[in-house]
DNA sequence: CAATAATTGTTAATAAGATAACAACAAAAG
DNA sequence: CTTTTGTTGTTATCTTATTAACAATTATTG
C-alpha cells in the first residue's frame, strides 16, 4: 500500500490529537471534528482514512481507539525504533524534553556530544555519550534513527558518521542541506527557511 | 508577481548557500552548481530563477551577487522586519543563538517569558521581557513576526495574544495546530511529525 | 571558420496533492 | 412507514509542483 507523504504527516497529527480526545472519554468522532482539530477540511480527513483502509460507521463516525491503533500499525514497528540525538545543545535538549516518554514506540536512547562536561551525565533521563562511542552504541542499543542538531559546520561529518554506522533514517535540523545515499531516509527541517517564508508572506500589506 | 510557496522556500536556501560561496570569492555560478548545493535538479533552479525574473548569462551562469540581492528584494522589506520569540525555553534559546546577527533584515528584538528569573536579563544579546509587556513592546519595537516556542498547552493563548496585538505572521513550533484569522500568516513547524515521518519511512526494510 | 559542447530560458508533460461532487445509506423526524 | 437529514466512501476535477524536452545561443575545439 502506498501512502502519500502528506497523508503520513497528517496521520501523525491525527493520532496525537485523537489520543487527547480519547483521554477525555470520547469514543467516536466525525470527520469534520477531526478536521476542526487540525484546521483542515473534512474531505481530506475522510480521504486519508480511506487511504489507510479504515472504515467508520455511517452517522456514528470513526472509532477513536481503533483509528489510533491502526495509525500506530502504519507508522510504528511492533518492537518500536530507537533514536539518538547528535549534539546536546539547546536544540537537542528541547527535543529531548519534548519527547521524553511520549512516544512508546519511538524512544530516544542516547545523546551524543563532544563536550566533556556533558558526557557521562543523564539529560531528561537519556545518557549523554561521546561521539567516539557512536558506532558501538548504534549496534548495542539498536538505534535506527538519528536526529542531527549540531551546528551548521559539523552537520556534514555528523551525517556521514551516522550513515557509516548504518543508520536508516535522519532528521536534519541543522540548515545544512545533506545528500545521503538512497537507502537512508532524510527529512530536512529548516528553521531559517520557515521564518523567512513568513517574512515574505507578511510583506504584502 | 505570484511565486509558488516552494519556490520561496528554495530562494531562502539559495541565498544562504550563495552567501557562503560568494564569501569564498566566486562570482558566477551555474544552475547545476546551485542544484548540487541543495541536492535538487538544475531545472528546478533555472525555473525558480526564471520565475523571479532574473537572467543569467549564457555559458557564464548567474552573477552570485546580483542573485543574492534580488532574492533579498523578494523576501525582505527595505527596512527589515522585527521578530519576537514567545517562550525562552531550550527551543527559544536555540533559535536565538542560531539567528543572532545572521539576517540583517530579520532581527529578533525581544524574547517574552513568564519566569521571573529570566526576565530582565539579556540572552544572546536580546532582552527577555515579561509577557505583560507584549502589547506595548510590539508597538514600540515595531514587531511584525512572532515565533511560538511555548509548551503545547500554552500555545493557543500565546497565539491569541499575538493576534490581538496585531502581529502579521507567526511561526508555530509548538505542535499545537493553530487557527488564525486570515490576515495573519501562519507557518506550522511540527517536530514530532517530522520524526514520525522518518519512522514510517525507515520501517520498510 | 565550421563543428561541437555547454548552458540558459521556456514551454510542454507528468506527478502529487487538495477540493468538489455525489451516491449510498443509516438515523431521526414526522 | 415515509421523508428528511447527516455522514461516509469514492470518484472526478482542479490546482500546485516537478521533471522533461528543446530551441536559442555563446564559448571552445579542431
């Protein structure tokens, strides 16, 4: 089954919002209610749900629990995946705090840095290790995803390091465009571009 | 002149990379060289450049300086725009460090928080103020763009506050989907979604 | 000086994504 | 029991974005 990229993004958001709704005790939800949560159209919600092969009940909507579970089956692996952060600056810390314990199937198990003052401690419950240990730890901790938050000029070597260690996917927060081998999935995440985009759009009037 | 959204994003990236190349003393650049920097196709580069109405010289390529300047005219305003950060957690700090002095036409002039220990100090050269001052400062400092880095559950009220103060554009890093009036431009920036997207794509094999 | 290679600018084709339209049908109302 | 209303699932349409194709033309080579 092929799913469009944008659908995957929305599924992630559906799930997060549905978890909150579920916790409030609601059991069923209509497409237009989900749409309202994300500020998109109901058609889009229905289409996404169609694409993943789920069926709601007419005039009752979608079973929230079932939908959450199905999205889990699509996005996560059974055993979950382990993640590491490259660079424990403010950015890395922000992600760690943010993530800590929130996604049971996506665990940040290590942060790597080169600053001796940081190494050996825990941050948000996650051990901070020296980059020299990367290779060994990726294997022993079974890490498949790396998040790059190092400064611009270290990004390239960090990415290469991860690739050499057999990483499967990378999220790059460094604003340095990366070029990875085909078998490594890359998600670029460029803050500056986002802000400049807003600058452009706020110009007119 | 209407420019596609994606073109704007790439222009921002072209400029940043061209600035580096220019600093190295290079004067002209071919479309395929720019393409290589961002790991996209040369056609796309040429098309973007066409859309902004710039002309290179055949077999010499594009004048780097001119291209940078033109991108500046498109993205920036003459006087520049002032930006504030809402929330001086790790995320806010990361952005401040990152940005400090880098974009002359896009200045972060204030950070707002509610923690009394932070207020009154400077961080990365930027004054940290109490949110109560927001309304006054947005006017006196002429702030037109706000960056939201507060936690999930504070995001909504923070956004409303900004809107009420007449902000023109918002970048939302909070993972809480926002719904703003039409006249306020919104850029959502969802870290968790990015990471989950990578999780999805690294599943297969 | 003629032929070849390289590179831009632009139009045409394809692909991806979003929106609209609507048939099917269940529940509610009369 | 019949009609109306609301909601899903899906196909068709429209829009946006990317890629391919190629004419025009300048520099380089022989």
